[in-house]
C-alpha cells in the first residue's frame, strides 16, 4: 500500500455500487472508511434524490425556492469497510416546504449505517428574522498555522491526511480548537462538489478536534449531526469547537461551521473512548 497522499474523488461507480478510493480510508484501519467520506456520500445521494423528485422551484401557489439539506443525522453503528457499498435512499415524507429521507448503507447485504436527512425549502425573499447570535469568522486560513495529519507511519494515509488544514487554535490544548479545512474531494470525479456535500465532508471532525489528547488514542464517534442554515460559499471552511463534555468514557461535542463570511451551520457528535 502506498504512503503517498491520494487526491481526487472519494468513490467510483461500479454497476450501482459505490467503491471507495484510497482517499476515503480511516485512521483506525486501512480496511475501514473515515466517517467524513461516508457523510459526504449520504449527502450526495440525498441531493441526487432531490433532483429526481424535482428540485426546481415549487409549482404550488405562494411557495418558492428549492429544497436543500438543513439537517443530517448519521448513526455509525458499524465500521464501513473498504468495499463495494450499496446506498438506498427512501423518501419518508415529501411536502410543500420539507422532505425527509432515510438512507441506509450496506456492504455484502449487511447494514452498516443509516441516516435521516431533513430538507427544507429555502426562499431568499423571506430573509432572516430575529437576532443573530452566530460567531464571526476567525483569522483567514493564510494567516493560520499549516498542518497536514500524517498517517504515513501507520502504513497508509487516511482521509484527514489528504486535506489541507490551517490551525487558528490547534486541537489538543486547553483552548477550544478552531481549524480551517480545505475540502476539495468530490464524491465522484464526474460530480461537482456541492456546498452541502462540502459541509458534510468535514462535519465528522467535531469529535477528533474536541476530544484530541496528546499521547491518547482518543474517542470514536458513533454519530454525526450536521445543521445548515445557509450554503457554504468557498473551499475553505472552519470548524470551531464551542462545547465539549465527557464522563464514564462517553463524550459529546458541538461545533460551529463557517466560511469567510461567517457561520453557516453547526455539527455535533457523541463518542466512546477508544481504550
């Protein structure tokens, strides 16, 4: 197995299946995927279903705009192997102003993970009502400390090691981490990286950034929840940890996600300590 840094897409297609590339590998084993490519794959498949259902402006009187992902919750109850994946998206509810989907990911018939995605109909003419309590963007990425996660010592490079990162506040210290991430990996080579998929592809980092400790193997998250109130607008996105708590081997963490214009949503995770 090569230790060079893979680039390009996260998956290829093979007769209805998604086949991981080397870029999708996780840090715990070269035979299992990182949570971020899985989250990106699910968001991608949901957006494909939105297109199938008709993502154009609603035709009902008084309803405008298009459906887009507002919340995605993924339960990671089994490791996702480095194998051919079957993804099934079921429409639970489709209404005038929202749609709900359940996605299941299988390998060789075994259910590995499932997700619920809530899509809401956004309408720019409605604007924003109420106070804005989101945080400002941190110092720009070019002013932060460059970092690339190095997994070459394990004999493989995991997904985090393929991304460009800039630390405003590095993980593992006493202060809450703030990290810029340049998400550039499309799910498929022929499919442009959409804003929602870009956000999904970094949401999983809420757990390692919040729980990282020098000299410890850290925590493994059992879920990923992403919320989006607007679409990201650039390749560079920041993740700012805002809350973390742990007891009896269980940890929870929440983070703000944003771009150069400020916050566009948030993510959270529940994790188990890795003994």
